[in-house]
C-alpha cells in the first residue's frame, strides 16, 4: 500500500479508481483527472494484483494512494477504498472512464455549499459500435430509483461521512452499486441534481455485458429494500428488457426514444 495523504488537509473530493490489468484504461482516467481545473482532490487506486505493468506505473505517481492485491471483484475493491477516503465527497471513476469536462469539480463545488448528502449529474456514454461517438444520457430524478439506477455510478458524488456507514454487498455481482445507492438514499435523501454531464462511461463494462443478471439482482434488491411484489418487479423488469432489446438491436431508435443525443467525441 502507498499512502500519500497522511497528515494532509482534507480535500473536497476523493476519486476512487478500480482497476485490474487495464493499464491503458488507467492512463485514460489519469489524463482526465490531470486535466481537471480544480486540484482539491485525492486519488485512490485499488488494483486487483495486475500483471500488465500497472503496479510499476503506479509507483511513478507520487500523488496517488494505491493498493495492489487480490480481491473478490470490483465491489470488494470499492469496499477497500471507502475507509481510505478523506474527501468531503467520494466519486468512483474506474479505469477507462473519465470526467466529461475539466471544470466538473468547480461545478460540483458550487453545489457543495448546500451540503447535500449526494450530488449527481448526467453522463456521456461511449457508443459501443463507434468509440468516437458519445451519447448524452440525461439523469432521471433520484426519487425514481425504484426503476433502476437513475444515472451512471460514475456520475454520483456520495457524502463521504455518510458513505463510510455503508458497504457494497458483494453478493450482487452487477447491481451492488444500485443496492448501495438505494440504501444510501433511504437513509440520506437530500440529493442535488446538477444538469451537466459528469462522466464519460467507457463501453463494454461489466454491467453492459451482464444486463440480464443485473435486472434479476435489481428485482431481489427492490423486494428486500422496497417491499416490491413479484408483479411490481416483473413490470419493471419487462420494461427494462424491452428497452435493452431495442438498444442492442436498433440503437438509433433506442436513443431517439430516450431523447439522448449523439455527439462527436471531439465536441464534448
């Protein structure tokens, strides 16, 4: 473990990056962080014992706190990061993902004065069939969380002092971020929406590749945390399944129905 934050003043943000054998993705995320206009953050990297040169690269970064060891998967790695976070707010920006623009932190800092328990915004999603094209995805209202996660996990800032009372349930392999966010909002519902893209979500993530399992896990979570009946769960799952089928087979129609706007990556 390398810890560069001992004794330092508390930063406004903690950025957590989970990675394993994805050095190129890590460098993409790092470049995004380095381009931020605000330097009021700490960066924590949790590496799953990579063998692709990631550890040697992390050793060259003097301002990064990192751990490199085997773990039980992405959510287990996130759980390791939570106790290490010093920032007032924590965001999870995994290897390959990046911030949507360099003044994200400044915009979030304005929201910080209202002391919400959570700050969230919109997202840009990398088009699976054309990595040079980004899709603007507007966030839903956070009180619609029963329908699923209302924005990308990488577009949510959690108040760290509250987050430290939670852990990701590693029973869920796809929807643990949904589960934690739902439980977090039940306990701390004061969330603030910023109508700006926060992240660029890299295509091909675990959740995209396992959508069906994710929907099943969400049903378990809704029953456990919200008391949803089988019928209520099936109605939501059916809507999600239809949307997924349209997205995978007829992407232009899906994006048109969702009112999401394709933009060139160079224009973001």
